[in-house]
C-alpha cells in the first residue's frame, strides 16, 4: 500500500505508477535523504516531539539502510515512487512504528528540496577542483611558451602577433571566472529548506536552525513557500555549467583547427586521439569534438529547467520532478569532460616553427608599421592609410611587408627609414606590448602569477 493511499479508493494504474515514479533517477540522492532524515529525527527528539528511544531506533535503522545500499543489498521499488518513500518504507519494515514517526512535521516537498541542495553543495566543490586541475595545466603550458610567437586572430583572420603562453592565459582567465561563478552559486544556495513542510511549515514546535546547522547549511531559508518551490540554485548552477562548457567548446574548436594539416600548430598525443575505420592516415581529435558536442547537452539541461519553471504557480508542482535528470546529467557531463580535456591539453605537443611561420605571414605586423609612423609624428589615420597602400602593393607583387625594400617604403612615405624592419619584427611586436594584460613575456608572467595565486587560495 502506498504511504499516501488513505484518500484513494482505487489502486494507481500501472502506467501512471511507472510514469509518476522517479526512483530510477533520484535513487542517487540516498545519502542526502538519509542525512536529512537523521537530522530531522534528532531535532524532533530534542524538541520533545518524538521519544528519544524512537530517535535512537530511527537513526540506527537509517544508518543500517545506508550501509546496505552502499553494499548493493537494497533493491528499490517503483511502487514506492521515489527515494524518500523507498527509504521510509524500508525503515518502517525494519523498526516498526517508530519508522512511521519520522515524517512528523515534514513533507516530501521540503525533503526533496533539502536533498537536492545537499547534492549540489557536494558536487560544486568537485567541479571546482577539476577546473583548477585544468588551470594548473594551462599555467604549465604558458610557462613553457612565453616566447612561442603565433598569430592572434579576429574573424579567424590573422590579426596581430601574440604568444602561445598568452593564448593559454586567455583560457585560464575564462576558467577563473567559471570558478567564481560556481562559488557564487554555492554561497547563494547555502540555506536549508527543511522544515518548510508542504508549503506552510507546521504547527509542531520544530527548530529549523538546528537542522540547518546539523546539515552544514549557513541558515534556514526565510520563506516556506519559496523554500519548496525554488529551483533557482539548480538553474544558476546549470547556467554556470553551460558557460563553462561554452569555454571548453571554444577551446576545443581551436584545438581541432590547430591540429588540422591546414594549421598544424599542435599535435595531439596518440592516447587522446582516434583513427578511422577506412582511412589509415587519419588521426582524429575526438576528445575535443566530443566536448564540443556535449556542450549542447548541458545547454539542453539548462533550457529544460528554465522551461519547466516558467509557468509554475506557487508552491510545489509535480513538474519540478523533471529537474533531477537534467541536473544530474549536466553535472555528470561536466565532471567527465574536464579531466579528459585537461589530460588532452597537458599531453599535446606545440609546433613552434609552424606557429612562427604563420605569424610571419598575413601582414600581422601592419599595425606596428602604422605605429612606427605615428611615433614619427604622423596622425594614426594617415599612417593607417599609408600602410594599407603598402599592403595592397605587397598583395599585387606577391610580397610581404618585411620583404619590401626601403625604396618601396619611401616611395609611399618618406618618413620610413631602416628602423621600420626592427619595428615590424615579430619579437619586437610581441615584447613591445608590455601593457598590463598584453602578450609581452613580462606581462604573461604576471598573468601566470595571478592564476597561480588564485589556484593556491583554493587548493
């Protein structure tokens, strides 16, 4: 018999039973559910709502159920719908009437709310740790390549020279923001909904501050209706994870391009590549492609929750059962992507000469050529037009700026002298950009130091 069967005169249809049940996915909340139930039972005892001997029996029974679940000795039932009713039924079967007293002053609405918050609270630090592991990889790559010149791009066109170290720090700063977003989410969700009941608390003299403290929350939630109907923390987490996956996807796209024959800037380690079933020459960047593909999966989880919540009146509605599969899948996806992605980046080889060769083409020192004229007193817009004419001349004659003769330069502007060649050299162009945040070696080393400090504060 179902725990809520008193009101009903008919058994639930089998199709409805299967449709309504969530145990197939919320079973993973067993630890959180048992922790919440222990805290609730102990509070009931301290408040004199149930007897102390009943509390002892409940706590011992719940701990035994936890051990049996982890030993794979428990088979959950679809008839009991969810993890909450499965555990309560097991407890009652094992300890008798005391088990029936556990649900005093509690609803499955506040029960699932506290379970899910506890789960998210535990998973966010795990994800942060994996991001920091990736940050450490990026720091080491940046240290190795502060002098490795490569083209920087806008519109996927060669734009200005930078270094591979500077590039790695760009992604390191993205992932730094991801960490702080997750930390913000963790701070906001650190409130305990247990004791809110179905929506309007209870007439029993419960102590919500005691259960919040016992479960490691900063405080109880302030409004009982909001407590059971809020899924903002889950939406916020999925938003942060979607942004994180977007960053991983952008990085994946770069790696996919860089290891193609058209770029050949990097080589992926064989252990993080796959081959073709028909083309023996192929070495495919499947890890990067899968991360790029799984990004859409995490986006889908975010849209699922936003769409699910957009039309719900207060307070709890059964629609909200749909939060867990999306939430769990997004967390699982991120947690599997981060370590394999970090390992792929850690083991890739950088082809310095190919990067530098690419940086030498595409007129990426054109801005520096214009700046050279500006430093001789010419307004930037005039300098810009002159260098544009030089680039056009090069294109017509299949030249580059550094292969033009001084006579070619002076034919367009007599301010040019031999110093223009040094002004346009790749190393000068990179290391002359000492502005805070720029690609010069001393600037990149400062960026590395900031990320290292950020990591050390959290590990």
